[in-house]
């Protein structure tokens, strides 16, 4: 049987694992129930297993038959602080927590790949490192695992790394998407605090109003983006949190907002943070208030290796057919800490459509939505692609 056929035989077991993970989601770097399920699923396989010290990560190493390349396959395991409204029979049983981004599928597909590669170990030219990672959703779990030595887990350095991410909309079910070069954006955060002087709303001349200053700041940041940056190297700034005052007739002495800054190149990333700070300082001076701009660096752009991405695309076409592969025309504005791995070693990142068949991909709720749903049918395909990449990489 082929690897893909073997993967289909595992479909029922993979779906059961995915449902168990989905029902008990966990957030951040500490995922004890998730780690327990992964360790149990891997316990029957001939893997060298280690767990993290700063996080509940799991690293498995499968030894191949020779000195072929060391391939790293990654699956992230953490959930989001979202109240699930999917109405699935295996919906989250944890209040305010949901696998809204599909990481339960990623974890399951990586377990499936480990089972497939163990079964086909006689064909495996080199070692495989399975990177089960907590904390992708803003906790930089990939960097923690890098710091703890995941790239050296096989006793020699990783040669190439592959990651995968499911899409709840846009990409049709079972279709794969790649992009050479920049595939995902960098994500940084600005936390802005404006200090003024409070007063009565009927006499603003006796106060220094931080609300008016913040209102101008939010709108001017949008103008700055359209006038100071190349449209072919874009930047997106979105203010998602803004707080000031308690009642309508009192001018508060402080206002705060938070913004996410998305960019696709190191130059635009640096410029966005610098110009935003300069712009906000200028507005503050004009209003007679003070502003403190705190920059919290996030994940860098996810950049794939062109040769490795071409190899992934060829593998998808060979295993699943020409029509199942898509090349993304533009980068996506989401971000990923798998970018940390791809800064250290060459590799690629793959999108996999997981839209349920009863939904229109163009209208289905997107990743992170409390209504997001993902179809179990893609689990075997994802596991098979992971396994095929590891088995075929030496022959690229």
C-alpha cells in the first residue's frame, strides 16, 4: 500500500484523537492534558521522546536507515481564548477556550505522520524530528523549543523543516497552498498611553483632553500607512483596543490603545514602528498631552525557501494531483512563529483547506472565529503529505 492509502486506513483513529484534543483545549505554553494525549498516541512507536522544561512540548525522533537528511516536521498544539459556538458534538468543554485556529488538526496530522513513517521506516533515508509545539498563539513557543535544542534533537543538525496550517475558509477542502519567499507577515504590537489632565466635559479649555488626541492618533496612523509606505511593500496597522474614561461628561486624564502592525519586509517593519512613534509624538505635542509608545516585537515574516517550496509543490502534485496544489499570489497577513524555525534552517510552510463540505469556502467562518469548523476528512491527507516529504526529501 502507498503512504496515502495507509493514511486513509488511519482516518478513524485520527478523527478520534482530534475530537479528544478539540474537546479539551488549552492555551499558552502549559498544555498538560494535550501533552498527555500526544504522549499516549506516540507511546507505541519506536521514537526517542523528550519533553520540554519551560513548556509542555514534545519532541520525538525517528531513526532512519542511513545518513540522509534530518527532516523536522512541526505541529502546534495550543488553542485560543475564544468561546466556541460551533455546536459540534465534540465542541470545547472548557469555558472560554477553543481550538478556533485548527491546531488540534495540526497535532493530529503530525501524530499520523509519525505512525506512517514508523510503518515505512525501512524506506526512510534519514532521521525525522517531530516538533509538537505549545504556545504558537502569541507565546513564541517555537523560540522556546529552539532555545531548548529541538534542532539538535537527532544528535545532528536539522537539514530542512516543514510546517502546515489548515484554513477554515477560502481554500477548498483538501487543496494545498504554498508560496516561495514571504508567505506570512511579521506581527508587532504597539501599546500607547496618552496622559492629559482631566476635567469637566462642559469646560474642555481647563483640561488637556487625551480622548481627542487618541481619536486623531488612530485616524492619522491609517493615513500614515497610505502615504509613507510603498504599496508593493505594504504595512497594515489595526487598532483593536481603545479605552478612555467612565462617563460621558467627564474628561479623563488618561487614554490607552493597542494596535497590531503587520509588515512583510525588515525595512518596512522597522520603518512602521519608527514612523508610528514619531507621528504619535507629534500629535501629542499638538494637543498638549504626553504619550508613551511601547513597542512589543512579535514574530518575524514567515519566509519559505524557494527550492524547498518547489519540492513541496511537486510532492503535492505527485501524491494528490495537479489540481490540488495552488500557489498563493500574495503573502497572507497572518503571522506564525514557525518563522523562527525557517530563519534557522531552510524549509517551507503549507496551507491545507479544511472547509466542511456543507459550507461555501468563500463564506465559511475564518480561522479564529467562534463559529470556525474544520473537516476531519483532511487529517489523512495532511499526515500523508508530512510523511511523503520526509521519505522523499533525500531524492530532491
